[in-house]
C-alpha cells in the first residue's frame, strides 16, 4: 500500500522514512526543497536550463546517497553541499567545452561564447522591486548580473549563499566545508570586485 505523508510531518521523520525506502516520504522531501534547489542553482548558474539540470541531478544524488546522511548536520545543509558540487561539476564541464570551442575557433570557426558561457541578461531573482522601481533599477540589475558572472566560481557561490540566500557565515562554511574566515575572505573579495565593477554607475 502506498505511504501517505502528512504535509506537516517533521523533516527528520521524512528523512528516516525515505532512507527506509518510503517513496512517499522521498517525494515529500523533493516537493519541500525543489524550489530552494532550483533557485540556488539558477542564482549560481544564471541559466534556466542548467538550473533545471542541476535540480534533477541533485535529487538523483540525494536518492542514491541518502543512506550516507548521518544527521549530524541539517538536511538542508547537506542538500546545499550536493547542489554546490553539481554546480561546480557543470562549471568544469563548461570549461572543457569552451576550451574545445576555442580550439575550433583557432582553426577558423566563429564562436560567440564568452569566457563564462553565453547567458541572457536576467535580473537577480532575489531582488524585490515595486513596479515603480522596475524601470529605474533595470540597468543596475543587469550590470550586477553581468558582474556576478565574472566572479570566480568559489567567490560567486559564497556571495550567493551569504548576500543572496541570506545564509550565515557559519552555515556557508558547513555547506562548502571551509573555515568561517575562509568564507568571510571570499565574500570580502567578491564584494570588493562587485563594488569596483559597479562604481562608475553608482557614482554617476
């Protein structure tokens, strides 16, 4: 008989049942976190297709590795670790593909990809604007979006976790398996870089 899962069921109980093979409990975990996983992946990748692929890959990984979750960290922290690893793997894959395209370009083919991978300009999903603000802020949001794409991936992920997702330095450190000072250092470098990229716009 198919398992029934109450919407208010405690997360630890869902995880326990999912580890025991309860498909209903696993589906409930997916439903609870799919928007969080997609949102974070999109903010890092800045590409809807890549974010959707990361969402799918993440829950495949969760299903396969759920028996490795020991409960010492929060489930959400463990989940962020998996999403982050998937984002990094996709980044490395794109780097390899871009290198191959560059070799093709050297042989005479025209390539339109930029160093970070071609993505459309999209406003940061975390920005909350009123209709009156939309037109005024559009250019700044596009500039910030472009600047974030120019951040090294290690700094970009820290920036998204801290300044976009609102995670604490301590939680970001657990997710990334870094020390808190290392997280703060990367965040500081990311903020300095972004301020420099936007300085001309802000100061005019």
